[in-house]
């Protein structure tokens, strides 16, 4: 995660968190997200390329004030515009709606 996207200023300018300065900061972030799943009902999944098993990003579903969920994602810059986030978004939507 740190190598592929959390350390990249271009990726972090589109998300709610700041660029991570070191691997420890990314580890703390991952632990915080695990805690948020239990306490706030947030969900985060990794985005992985099947052929290489490379972790290239993350996608999450976060509860909003109106009882719906918002989807947010981030992905390594070298993988932008390849359809990975679209596929991940559809997978999250389908898995949670049973369609």
C-alpha cells in the first residue's frame, strides 16, 4: 500500500487522508480502518490484480448521514485509466445488493 499509493501526493490529493510519510504511517492507517469497520460500520477492501496478486489500491463503503453508503477508492497512479476502480465499484455494489 505504501509503495503503490499511500505515499503518492497525486493519489492523496483526491482522498480524505494526507500522503503517508513512511510505512509505519500506512500500517497505523490500516489498523484504524479495521477499527472503523467494527465501530462505525465502514468497509474497506484491497484492489488486487488477479494475475500478479499485486495490491494496487483500496475501495471502501462508508455510511452517510442519510443511511446510505458512499463509495471511495484510491489506486496506484500507474494503474489509472485501466478500469480497475470501475470493476471494483461494480463488485462492491453487486455483492451488497445481491444482483
